[in-house]
C-alpha cells in the first residue's frame, strides 16, 4: 500500500482550472471482460452503421481531413518520404475525388499534359497551382501544405546531391574566403 496521498479538489484547483480538472477525471470501469467485449461490439456495430449512412460529401470531407492531418504529421518528420511527394499526394487527392485526370485538369484550369508532367515529376508545380488546389479543396488543404510538400523534396535533393554540389561549386569564380579568427 502506498503512503502517497490523493490530491484533493482544493489542491488541484490551485494548479488547474475547473474545466481541466473535469476533463482529466476518469471513471474506473466496473465492467467484466465479457461486458466490455459486448459493449465494444455494440459500439463497432453502431459506428459501421453510421459510416454506411454517410453521404458521399461527408465521406470525402472526412478523407480530406484525414489527408490534411497526415500531411501535418509528415511536416514534423525530419526526413523526406517519397510517398509524401507533391506528385504522390496530388495523385492521392485526385483519387479521393474519383475524377479522371482530364476532369480534374478542367476543374483547376490546367492543361492535361501539364498535369501529367507534374504527376510524373517531369515538371515542377507553380504557386498558382497551389492556390488553385487550396481553393478546389474547399480550403481543406491549404496552399502552404502543397508548397511544403514540394519544398521538402527540394530540400532533400539539396542535402543529398553531393555530385551536383561539386559540379556547381566548380563554376564559381572569386569565391569568398575568410580567415579563422583567434
């Protein structure tokens, strides 16, 4: 048995707001394992029933929100992940919309060939496209997210392409040099 005293409301109210205290309170369950399993199964059935009754618009909105949250998590990762390249995420976005490339290119007023070149990493997207994607998504996926997808790949290229760095450094004339200070 522990000698540690449970904090009282008075103790907690000196540190936390009433709302924080209420939100952190957890009721201990008195359910048996069988009762918990039955409740979990009922919850699953209810959730699947709700999912079946969702409109296409609700499903799409949920998928776009999911995409946005995954992108947000990715931006906190220290390294580049190919699955999160601009082109792969744009391909995923078009797939969520259940549109053809031609339909989508018409939606965002871009030539289908240019869209194809961007999707196949043969051409870089411009800022205007990122604004269009933001607007097309109903502002669910901000232009800054599309931009960050693009620049994360560029950053990885800059970090890892030692050969290109060497080639470009050989083209520099009158390089600045600094003396080491004591």
